[in-house]
C-alpha cells in the first residue's frame, strides 16, 4: 500500500508542498514585487538603491539560487548588521561541498533559524537547504510566494489524524527525493513550533515522519544514509522572549492557550528586527552508520530506536550550544547562586537585570522564574549532559 502511495500519489502531492521550480521564479517575482510588504523587504535590503536598480536585480533572478544569493543573502546580512552583534559559526569546515545533508536544529526563531543556516552554508560553499515551514505561517499569498522563492516546502498543520498520516508519508518521500535524487540538503527543526522555555528537545514524531520513507531498509540503515547533522543555534538574546511569555505561563498554569490573529506574523517581524546580541551556529558531527547500528543493537522496537535517536541529537545540540553570559546570569539568579560568576561581569549582570525588569513583574515569582528559565535551561541541559557522562 505504501509503495503504491509513493509511486502514484506522492509525485502529485508534492505539488501542494513544493517550492518553486526555477522557471517559475520570474513570473512569481513579477506578480509580487510590487506588493507593499515585498517592497518593504527590498527597500530594507537595498537602502542605497533606486527602485529601477532593485527591479534590475530582480530581473537577474532566473532561479531560486539567484534569488537567494542576490536578494535573501543580502537581506540576512542587513538583519545581522541592524539587529545583532555579529554571526559566528564553526563545524561546517568538516562537511563536504558536494554532499547533501539533513540538518536538524533547535528552533528559536520562525524564519531566521533557517536563513542564518543558509547564510552560513553559502559562505562555506556548501549546498544550501530546502527548508520545512508550517503552512500556518504562510497563509498570506505574498508570504507563500516568498517562502517558495526561498526554497521552503510546506508541512501541513491543523489537519485530521487520517490526513496527517498521509501528509507525513508524502513529506517523508519528498525529503527522501530531495536528498537522494536531487542532491539537495534539507533543514528541519527538531520539533513542531519554537522552543518557548529555552529547553531544546527533539520530538520523536519528527523522526517517525522522517523514517516513513525507509522502504525495506532498517531504520538504522535509512537514517545513516540521510547524513544527519545536528545543529545548535545560539542567540545571546531572544527578541521574542516577552512574546513567548503568555503561552509559557498558560502552560505552566495548565491553561489552554489560543494564539491571537497576528501573533506569528508579529513574532516573525520582532524576531527579524529585534536585538539578538551575538549569534553562534555550531554544526555537530554527521551521525554515522556506527551510531545507528549501536542504537539498533541496544533497542529492538522502532519507538525505542526513535527515542534513542532523539536523545542522541539532543546530546549533540546541548554539547554544541554556545552559552552566553546571559545564560549563566539567568542560572545564577534562578538558583540564587554564584556558581557561574566567573562567566560574566558585574556590568553584564546589571544589564541583564535591567532587561529582566523591563519585561516581567519581578515580584511575580511565576513570571520571574519562567523568564529566567528561558535563558537558564541551556545551562541546565548542558550540566545534565556532562553529569550523565561522568
């Protein structure tokens, strides 16, 4: 049944989730280049250029790579210039320029996570990714067009369990096609939705979906062939931290949280333009065949294997996560300790405390602890990782 689905339905179903083909790039640009939000993006990206000069640049975009390198790359550089203290990265020099990889990372920002990764891949002359994005985030036609121009493919949200099963099978086959037939790297977040509390963990459901296309291979064989690279993306400050608080507090109070109409769009804008301090991206080692063979030897059931793979990815992300002074300060404030006092200065502590007082009611213990945990959890997770190994 599954083989039948893969051979007869998936190709057609790809039409619902795929990004643009190169021949569709110019028609899409001609249709949307005058949209007010697209014009705003272009003016932000090229503030020194006239409308005619920008039109010329767009006219030179005859493929997704053209659009990414001539426009989006410059947009991201402008974001880095305007809202950060700089982007650094490491680990990518160990990857091969002619290889397609499956990058899986922690998820803190709706748009920037994948944009920053692709900026890094472009600068390191590695294959840039096709990137997953929830279809709930691109409901507006201009956002859908921009996402498809930026090589995003859609993950369907808010559908029935029966539809979700079919959608997951199609998505898994599409990722397999991208990696193995098209030689295209792929990025996915380790979980559905951004991490709200700063504690990054991989959802088994993401890996279960990924493994649906394994065919007759064992899960270990299939995952080894994907060349999975865990990636840790570390923002010194989260510009959307205060926007995440209502949902975080609701969950801690065990209350239902309902998003406002423009919440995701506001998060996208604040994430792009708000102050992020320093950003570091660390590529872990490719999870090789021996990793999955060991997991297969130790665990007989598929669910146990998926859980072990998720744990392995988490360990790589915790290990490679760049901890900033703000993380150590939040930990010490949360624990009322000076455990990491040597990791930050008095000035940095005062600055963080000012940030804290401007965002939450410091007299409200639930608000205070919830906010501090956003920044302290990466320290807690790294501590736990090294305790397990000792």
